[in-house]
C-alpha cells in the first residue's frame, strides 16, 4: 500500500478534482487509451516544405488539464498493478507493463483521436525553444561558435537544418551525389580549427575515421545519408511526444558511473539536474512534464557498464524517450559491446529511445571518432540516432587555445581549476554575489577526474541545444499540417493510406512541377522495422537480438522503473539492506563546508546524491531461502545471472567458492562447475542459455537461492534474465 499512500500524499484534494470531471471527458480519455493500444509498430519520417516556417495562433484546449490528470492517475495505477513492494516481508515484486512496442494510431482511427496540441501551444513552445537557442548563442559568443561547441563537436555529425530529412525517394545513388553540401563537413579536421600549436593539454587524434575530407565520393554520400537518418529519428521523437494525447511526460534517463551521478559535486550541479532545469520551460510550454532521471552510481558497489546495461528497463523508466550512457573511466577495450547492447535493447522498449553517450574527457580534434569501433556504431545505428558528446572536445571546438596555456603552466582541465577559458562560473553561478564562495565553486571545470559544475554545464547545453533544435524542426512541420487542414497524426503515425500532394497540371513544366515542395509535402519514409534491425557487429546475437530487453530486479538505488522479476517467497532470514548515506555522501569538500555553514536543510536535500548500494542479505547461521519467479514469457535466450554486493570481484568468494550457497531451478540443483563470472566480476552466470546449459524453457521457472547455514554472508544486488 506504500505506493497508494504516496499517491494520496501527492494529490491533496485530488479526489474532489476527479469527481468534478465530466463523464464525457473521462470517456474520451478512455477511448483515446483504447485507440492508442491498437497502434501499429512503425515509425515514419516526413518531408519539409518551404511554407513550414509560418507562425499560427489558435484556441486553448479546455480539456487539457483534465486529460493530464487522468493520464497521470492511469499511469500510476498501471505501475501499481505491475510493481509492489512488500515491506513487511522484504519482498520486491515486479511485473511487466513495458514490453509492448510503441504503437501509433492506425489510419482508420486517426480522425477519432483528438489533438490536444493546439496552435497556441505550438506558438508558446516555439517561443520558449527559440529563447533558449538565443540564450545559448549569446552565452557562447555567437551562433557559429555555439554550434561549433554544442553541435559540431559530437562524435558523429548532426544536420539540424530544415532540409535534413529523408524522403521516400531518397536512394543509395542520390544521397548526396558525392557533393560536399554540408556546412559542417570539416568540423572534425584539426586543420580547420584553431586548436593550439602544442599538444600539452589534451591529446589530438592522429586518425579521425569519420573526417569528410578523407572520404571517397561514395563514403561522403553515405555520410550525408547517416546525418539525415539521425535528424529524422531526433525530430520524430520530439514530434510524437508533442502530439501523442496520452503522453504527458518526456523522460531523459542516464545510466552510468560516478560521473553520471555527479559525485564530488552537489547532486544539484550534476549535468542531469542542469539539463532538467534548462529544458523544463520548453516542455512546460508544450504542457508536458519533463523528468531527467539520474541513475548514475559510484563504483563502490562493484557495478560497471557490463552489468548495468542489462537493467536499463528498471534503472530507468521503461517508457523513457532518450537514454544517456556514461562510463568513461570504467570502459576499457571492448566497451562497444555494451553500447551496442543498449542501443539494440532500447529499440525493444515502448518509445524506442535514442541512446546518447556522454564522455567525461575527449580529444582536442574529435570526440573519440579515432576509434573504428565507435565510428562503426555511429554508422550502423545512425537511423536510431546513436551518438556521443565529449566535454573536452566541445570546449576545444570553441577555439580557445588550451594547448598553449598548458605549455605555459595553465591546465584548465586540472583538478579544481576555475574557469574554462570562456566563463569563470556557471550561468546560475553568475547570479550569485561576488563574495559568495559558491560562485567560485561552481566555476570548477573538473573537481578531480570528475567534472565540476562548469564542465557539466557544456554537456547539459550540448544535449539541450540538439534536442531543442530537433523540437523546433518538428514544430515547423506540425504547423504546416495544421495550416493545411491535415490531420496532424497522419504524417507521424500513419503507415497506411499515404497521401502525396501533386501539383496541378497547369503547374507542370517539362514533366516537372514548378512547385516541387508540394510534391514531396506528404511523403513519408518508414524507419527500419524492428525485424530489419542490422546484424550486431560487437555483441553476441544470442543476447542482443532478442525480441525483449533483459528483465532485471535491482536492489541498489536509485531505480525509476518497475522490477522485472517477482519474488515468489522469502524466509525471515533474508532482509532488505541499503547503505545509509548522509546528505554529504560523495559531495565535494568545498561544498560540504559551504552548506554546513549555511545550515540550510533545503540545500542538504539538493546536495544529497541518490545512489546507494543495497541488496537482499542474510548472515544467519540458520538455513534460509529466497525464490524468484522468472518471467518465462520474456526469456528467449535462457540467460540467468545473479550479482552480489559489494565489490568488483566479490562474486568468486561469495558465490562460486561458497559451499553453503545453493541454487536450484525448478528443484534441480545447478552445478557451479558450469557457472562463470558474467557480465561483470560481481556477477555469476548461473545459466548461459536454454540449449547450451541443457535446460529447456518451462511453463513456470522458479529460481531458488538457498543458504545452508554456517558462517555465510550473502548480499544479492541483482537478478537478471534474458
């Protein structure tokens, strides 16, 4: 009942508000829900015409607040129906509710779905978006410089211009015709930027494998096509969020290490918190709540990218719109496997989110595009908008001569250095009085190996700039459809009955329309269906070509989604444990001193980090057992993994060499000789696969973890199946 109590606390007087809603409004919302549950699993793109820049105004939506409230209540009740937490028994129970692919309206139902995104909302959203873009242009020294730092420095190129979309007639032979028609084709070439003369600060890459200056005509043509693919996915993501009458929240979620968590800073200063504050006014204008979830976690629990990508649908909300990934100091050789797993599993989540990688460092002339593996991921998954941003690369692309400064003894990327060469503190730090010590603290580019608030700010701004630019492009196209009287759902959600507007015969000249924009106005291009996803290039297809993402029960904190595995039963010997972290856990010493002096409970809460180790634990000398009900319907590979806490190599002693710990599957004891450490050293792979391990998929599969007694301590942090 804990979740229901939380609902009551959140909605003060909510019962009265619901009772005041008309029956017709409630019925309309239920009908919309029914229609959207029948949607088809296809993604479309669009054409863009010259008249798409006109501004419109319109009336307000009188039912907007009612629909928003009902949508929220319905969503909460759905989560409650699939996710309970039995405090008394220490049992974590998870259902599903997230494996239905995103399904847009069918063509026959388009007219039945009301459009709650009005012209007035469009106008307000565009104005808020342009205000942010204008602010960032001014802040970074002009439009060209801002774009260089925030857009052109990404690992793979974006094209955020209005002609950057794929049309239905775009073929392999006319993707650019080998013509260098991009204004940012040379952004990754060190010869095109003033990056300093001496390599004393940040290394420069000798080979940049996606440099257009080194491409053949065919490669350049492919390069242009990939840019359009990325932009298409970006704009489609934004348009669907704006138009879907059931979507009242836009979610960006990060999985990652202590960098993602924001350690050695206040949580308030992490890049996720900055990004949420930056983007909230834009999404508020669109009548959409924005949430940026920070599931970053320090290394003390023993986790890394190898096991945490398996838990993306619990660590983050399963209906996340964009996923961020950041494990800079954990990734060694072979990390492209986990990134590819994440991109592929993300496409099996309801909203098929984009995956963007944040790198805490970077090279002077490229964001890690000197790796053939990275470039291969960029190209293979361009249609899913996979990309990466590097903090130091973004700063270098502004033209500041960091290398000469480093040669003269000034290392702006050193520990606790204030000022990045462009600004001495963050934008919100500039609002503080000069004698406030917090103003200086906010100017740290790097606290140590962890970025500081100013370093995090450029990451936040880069994500915000790209996302808002995509949103503006989506608004232009939505406005075009509104003004033409077309059902706005048709372009984004309809795969049946496409319409192409053809110019009148009188407009034809030599077989071509004098208004070619009208011809392509309604053209659509289906994005790659899930069944046509490219073959994996790094990850094991048995694990990363499954029809469902992995299911996970993660006892560590934080998690934002429902657990994917139920607990069938548990004895009293097992208890739920979490590390008792105070507000100053992993907060930098400077900020601790500042806020201790202020003694402000509000700031203690703002500073406190969310992450904590945890698990189901037993140290009893008596026998005890916990039984997990594995979600058989989602297990196609037959992978079963247990992770324990706490430490990077704890699994060998706590599990493999522990004779008092026994695993059974449907009453059959699992032989530890067939187990191995996977996917991380804190985890043990109990079952590699149905066929390989000699086990067949059964109608019900119960995994028992039993302690036989003795001086044994076990802490289960994760259970993973696939």
